[in-house]
C-alpha cells in the first residue's frame, strides 16, 4: 500500500508520457499495447531501482546530465510536431481511416517518452531508495504495489480517454489538445535543459 500510494503520487501528473497515452486513448489507436508497454517498462525500472539502480544513477551525474539533454531534444521535437498538427484540423480526427500509425512506430514513441524522460529516473531514484530500505522479504511486495499503480493509472488514462471521444470528434478540440501538448512539451524541454546545464 505504501508503494502504491507513493507511485500514484509521482505518476499522476501532467507530463510527456501521460500526454502521449491520453492522445493514443483518444485516437483509439494501439491503446492496449501502449498501456501495457508503459506499465511493464515502469515495473522493470521500479524493480531495477529497488534492486540497486538508485545507487548507480546517483554516482554518475554525467550520465544523468546527458539523459536530461537527450530528453529535452526529444520533447522539443515532439512539441513542434504537435503544434504543426494543431494547424491541420483535417488530420486530427480520432478515427479517420487511412491515418493509423504502425504499431512499431507507436511503441517507439512510447519508449522514447518513457526512457528519454529524466523525471522517470528521478522517480526511480526516489522509489528505489525507499524500496531498498524495506526488509528483503517485503521488497517483492513493494515492487508489486508500485507496478500495479502504473498499470492502473495508464489503464485509466488510455481506456478512460474514449469517454471523451464525442467531444474530440470535433477537429477544433484536437487542435486545442495538440496545441496544449505542444506547449507542454516545450515547457518541459526548457526545464530539463536548464536543469541539465545548471551543473556545468
């Protein structure tokens, strides 16, 4: 329960990964695969954090800085693409035929949003440091609680988004969503870059 509450507190926030899962849910495009990928990746990272990754990342600041810069570049690029989509309302319908992305491409984007986001690794440091303090016999339960929190949240975000589908059937709504996503990505990219360059 402690790990579940902790992970929910960290994951339930506006960010690049959540925005991506939300958009896939609204498009009804490879939702199950995206939700499963994000949840499994979080579970692996959480397990790695509890089992020692927290200490490794804490001792290699240069790697953390490089990761932050790579994430900033990716977020800025995706933000530009979202803003470009916001100007083309005829391409933003949730179930438009012939515009579905390939599963491999969608999973690659989900991987980038997950693995190039330094905030994920900061969460791993926090969750890992707390989980590592648990008795050895309880660590699997701690990992299970955190993993369930990720699966629950991404499932709610991805599959719950379709309840908003009638509103997002209007192209204008997609323009607003992509505009907000684009601006959010740029803000996050600037924050990550500033954080990475602050230590130079």
